[in-house]
C-alpha cells in the first residue's frame, strides 16, 4: 500500500542531507514519509543535478505515494522549481520553500562584483544571482502548483547583512527576494537563513501548509515568544 503523503526534501547550496536530517525527522513524526536527498550543488551543472535528482526520486519508495509534496531550503527551492518544470510528478502535491532566493541573493551579487563567484559559487552562481540570464530563468518554469514561502528576518550577524541588504533579511537572502509570482502564501518568521531548518516552529508551519494549503498565522504574543525561543 502506497504512503498517503510523502515529501521530497532538498538542502541548500553547499549543504548535505545531514543538515536537513532533523527537519526530515520532525516531518516524519508528523506522518509524512520523507526522502531527504543530497546533490552536489557546487560541482555539478544544473542539468546533471536534475538528472541525479530524478534517478534518486524514481528509485525511492516516496515516488509511489498518493501525494508527493516538496520542501526545499534556500537553493533547494530553486532546484525544486527546475525539477518540477522538467520532471513534474503526476502525484505532485504542495511545495514549501525556506529562504529560497527566488529573485536572487544580494550576497551572490556581491561575490560577482568581487569576482569571487567562480571559486565560491561555481555552477550555482547563475542560479543564485539576482540578474539571471534568460536561459537560466526559463529553467524554473511557471508556478502553477501550490507554493508556500517561509522567509526569515533575523540574521545571525547584525551589521554586515544590514549593510549589504538595507532591508529585512535572514543574513543571506532578503525577505523581498523570497517572493515568487504565483505563490499561494508567504510567511516571515524571526529566524536566520541557516537556522530555519533546525527550527521546530518552521517544521510546524511546513506541515500546516502541506496539509491545509496555507500557513498558520500566529498571534503577536506567540510570535514574540517564538523569537525568544529560537
């Protein structure tokens, strides 16, 4: 018997499935089967990554689930958009993006200006910068499926991100850049870019969107209490 609801979970740039293991465990505890799949975000061009993800996903038991949801952290959200555009699963459910630079990252732009993008970003640079070329942008396709976006506005480092962004941000991506045309819901939480994948409230919001199609709006006192706990 196929699992009713499953999740394809992708880490971000330079990440590893070990980093998203806690999030995967929390989502499994909520009743989802989870495929926490890794990919070489720096070494491989996007086409090779997409082929790799397709092989791994089709070989995973989650591909037979009645509904296959997707969750991507940071660049993982961009990879999900490109994957769905090329290999859209027939059982596709809802998608949640965590701190995904849908409109690019100002940090990536800074690396381009300093001419450090090649050694630091390599193949991922074209995806992560704000001024993407037309061919790269076309890979993401149109959002015609339910998408929820969670952004953070509590960077771990104070002065440097504020100097670069001059707008609410999570330390690596501005809140504004996480928005994407066609999104179903958007939520900003007091978390940093990397820390959001370790946050219990973020995991709770992911599960709520996947089940209900919207995020749960916390009351202001609860939000303040959450900020102190993170």
